[in-house]
C-alpha cells in the first residue's frame, strides 16, 4: 500500500501548491513550510502536474473558443464588405473580399486539422467536475452553428447520464 501524501494533508497545502505552480525552488518551499524537499517533489510530480495539465487543457479550450469567436466576427465583416462592393458594382473590392474569405477558410481548415491531430481522450467523472460545468456551456455555444452536431452531443450526454 502506498504512503499518504503529507503535502495533500498539510494545513498550508494551498500555499505550497501556489509556490510549486509559481515555480519557486522546492528547497525554498520545503524550508518555509517545514516539510522535506522530496515530499514537495513527490507532491508536484504525482498531484500538481496532473492539475496543471488539466488547467492547460481548459485554457486551450478557452483560447480556441476565443479564436473561433474572432474568426466569426472577421468573417462577418468581410461578408459585409463583399455585399457592399457587389451592390456598388466594385468588382475589385469584391474580389479582394472573396480572397480574404478563401484565406479564412484555409485557416479554419488548417486549425481543424491540427485540432483533430492533437485530439486526445481523457476519462473524467463529469458529474463531479466543476470544470465540466463551466466547459459544457462553452461547447454547446460553439456548436450552435452546427445543430446536428449539437443535438448529437446532447443526446450522447443524456445517454451517459442514464
């Protein structure tokens, strides 16, 4: 049977975790909280690295969501310019707008390819996850332009809860 992590049960665990995440030397953290450097190393390796990894995944999702939003706004602006140019008979500007839309489509395709390439599956107890409760509305809002995908996700999640 493995030994219990002394840092996880330490009264100052949050401050210790903050020090580890901030990148303070383990020796300094250990001295400040009267624990061994090896206990700090084990805690960082066994517990904090997993939390940091999950936080990075969430940050990546949030950054991706922000990027998608910015691309949508940019696309709407370019579509507006295209519409005005066509109405004015300004073929040169219309062609430039079409070129911009093509570049945006290429960027989206490249980003989607990278997302699929870097995709990974992680098992999570969603019912107990505070992150999931924050992430689900983001996922559903991103899927609004894709009602079939959104519906399929909602149905799949309903099946899991049954």
